[in-house]
């Protein structure tokens, strides 16, 4: 899979999952915009930065996904007024897990 395809899929998957998590308390537009920003903040580092490391796949993938979860959780905490860090971590973890699993299935 190439980067543009992975980027588009990540945005679609994570925006849908984030919408399902936050739909009762946030506007759809707010959810979608913040999902796009979060993925844009992390995916280039995950794809190009961690992907270029001379490490076993499991190690660099674990590091990359942990990075994505933590950065996106921090972003959600700041972007969604009143969101707790616990909810931000949960949302980020679920979004990233969904996109990771679907990405693996599409390889």
C-alpha cells in the first residue's frame, strides 16, 4: 500500500471510529476536522520516520503505534474542550487499533 492510500484510509477509518465514540457529545464537523488533523500530525512520522528505522517490524510498529496513540490523545485532549486525558487515550487507542487492524487485513 502506498502512502496516499494509507493516509486516506487512516482518515476515513479513524474519523468513523471517533464519530462513533463522540457522536452524542460533539458536532460531526468538529469530530471530522480533528480526526483529520490528528492523523495528519502522526501518519507521516509513523510511515516515513518509524518505517525507515533499521529495527525488526514488530519493534518499530509497536513504537510507531504507541507514538501515534500518545500524540493523538494529547491532541484530542487539547482540541476537544473538556475532554479528560482518560477519554482522549481511550478514543485514540480505539481509533488507532481499528486503522491498524484494517490496514493489516488489506495488505
